[in-house]
C-alpha cells in the first residue's frame, strides 16, 4: 500500500495518514482500499439487537493492520427500520445502509428512497447515498446485516451475529 499512495506518511502511532488532511477525512483511493480489504471478526458470537437496542463490534483486516467498527441499530418504534454502519478510526463512516428510513436528499439535490446506502466520498464524507442494490437481502433485519457484512468484505458473517427471536 505504501507505493500506491505516495501522499500517505507513516506516523508514530503506526497508522497511515494523509498529509494535510484532518483525522476525519480520507482520500478516495484510501477509502477504496479500506473498503476492498477482507476483514475478520475474532470475538464471541453476538446476538442481534432487539427493538431500540444497538450493537457495535470490531472487525480487523486479515493482516491485523487496520481496525473497523460495525454498528447495528434497530428502531424502537418501527422494528424493520435499521441502520448498519462500518466506521474507520472510530469516527469516519465508510459505508452505511438505511432500511425503511426516510427518503434521503443528496448534496446535489438528488433524492433516494428510504432504502439506501451511503458510501464515503472524499470531501463529502457519507453525505451522498445511492439506492440499495437489488441483490441486497432486506427481507429481515438479520439478513440485511448479513448482506451488509458481505458488502463490507467481512468473512464468515453468520459466525459473528446470531438471529434473535424477532429478527429472523
């Protein structure tokens, strides 16, 4: 990765940083590399959250060089309204899906439905969204999470979170 991105510098905290960019900004090339990385989970199996609950857990790159947080949030009022998010450096949203939420309006004025995916875009963070791909299984909250984890290149997602009684 060092040769592909000459704008990166090696810092004392053993993380790549882009020269001149803040801690909440990434180059588009770095986002694409992070998104394409295969990731693994090394903890105990977790239970999918119930209505009004949230869950977050860490996944790491295969070589353990990078760490990411996966957030799972289920609405208290509307059980099939969920948000799943992948974050980098604890605060930088890389990918987020919203299912059965409100319509989203992008900075350029384009509207997308309540089932959409946000992908990091240099200079805009996660402000832009596109329609959720057709192959994304949103027939249940649990299946949506499995699709999301596969989309984020997390290996063996079904070994991370188990289905709960009401999220099939």
